[in-house]
C-alpha cells in the first residue's frame, strides 16, 4: 500500500493555551501517518530522518474531525519520501480544509537497526510522476554537503 489515512476527532488533551491544537501535536500526527505509510511499504520498522517544508495553514480546533493523509512519493535505496497532508473541519458538515503539509523521509531498518533496502515504487499516473519528481528534487536540493 502506498497511501494511508488516519482519521480521528480532536480531544481536549491536544489543546494549547490559545484554544487551538499545539503545532507539536500536528507534527506528531504527521510523523505517525508518515511512519505508518513507510512501514507498510517497507514491511519493516522505519525511522524518520528528515522533515521538510512543514507548513501550518490553519488552526485545528477542539472537536474537529482530522484526516492525516500520507502518500509515498519516491523511493531511494533505503529511504522513502512521504508527502503528508493534514485536513481538519467540522464533524457535522464533513467539510475539511488543508491544515498542514510536509515532506518527510523515512529509512527502513533491519533487525540490528541498520538501513536496509526497500522495494522501489514506480509512479504510474501523471500526477504521481509529478509528485515523485518534486519530492526527489526537494530532498536532493536540501541535502547538506558532507562534512570532511
């Protein structure tokens, strides 16, 4: 499976002092969905190694219905680039708006905690091809130069 959606209602424990969900909680949701997507694809434990372009677009409120959608965008030798989008809105109307988005990279781990190969994913539709190209370019463009 190359995509996963987590769906739940916002509980009081997620709230910050301003009456909205803490940004750190939203980041946790992104990591949980991204890791579930990566682990399902790799069929092994995975660890986040990189988060990029995290954007918060609107606040999440108590009682909101939340969907966290994670989608495989690119595979390397041992890593997977996962695009994650968070949507939230009123449970009664089921109208959801994008709340946050992020590109996350996860590495597949063997029993000793070392990186291991993952099956390659081949985009099939024009949308998947564009997403793969964008995710790869963004990841490659932000890699730091190796330290000597």
